């Protein structure tokens, strides 16, 4: 089996064309990641966890990458995009989210909605800023959106936390939090 050191996720490197296209449709670059899997029997699970006042409300739209590797594959490379629409239409009761995974054979996209919180006056979005190693069975938070009714949010840098529990504890004082998470899994 190949070394696990190559199972990584990091902020995506985009071409000028990709950046222009994403800017035109309003997708924030910070929630786009490059993933490389080097273990032949591995695949990636991804989802969004929604919290209110520090309590988990639900996991939203869990998906997985392709579990089948071709004999010639030495590794698998993906781009994964987490997107939450900003500024929903007036009177709309939900906000749009999507997760998309892109590889050399195509893409998948999962759309879902969450209730709009009209009282939230401030929001902060942060994502990992460096490459992170993926470990089998261990969920990793790669980005988050925090919302607050009073508009005050302390800057959070998720790269410095050692666990998801540490991140969740830090954002308990905020009204809403969305955590973008991935987990490396292995076929048996």
C-alpha cells in the first residue's frame, strides 16, 4: 500500500479561467479544495454539519467520492466545492447550499436548503490555509461559516485547532455555525 502522507486536502489552485468563472457565478474561492488520495482502497466522505448555539442540529447531504480505482490509477485527484448562497431573496424561507466534487471523469453536485435566520447581522467565513493530511476514519473540518445576531464575531483560524471538538467549543457563543467536513475511508 502507498504511503498515507499523500492523502491530503488543501486550498485549491485555480487557473485564471476557473477563477473568473467562479467569480462570475458568485462562488467564494476559499471553499474550494484540492484532494489527493494515494491509498488504492481509499475514498472520501464529505458533508456539512449545522449547529445552533453550540448544539448540532443536523448533518446535511452526506456524499462520497468514487470507491472504484482503475488498475492504472496511482492516485485520485478531486476538487471539492462547498457553497452557501449569500443574501437570499427577500421573503425566502431557506438558503441554498451545494457540495460538488469534480474529477477527470466528471462531477457530482448535491443541492440542499437550510432555514434562513433573518436575525443574524454578522457572518464570518474561514477555511484551512495549508495542506492537511487525511487520516482514515478521522473527520476533518476544512471550512466554516459562523453567524451572529449581534454582528460581532471573533476571527477564527481553524488551522490551529487540534480537533473538531475544539472548534465546536469555540463557536458555542454564536447563533449559527456550518462546518464543512471530510473524512477519509478505506474499502475492506
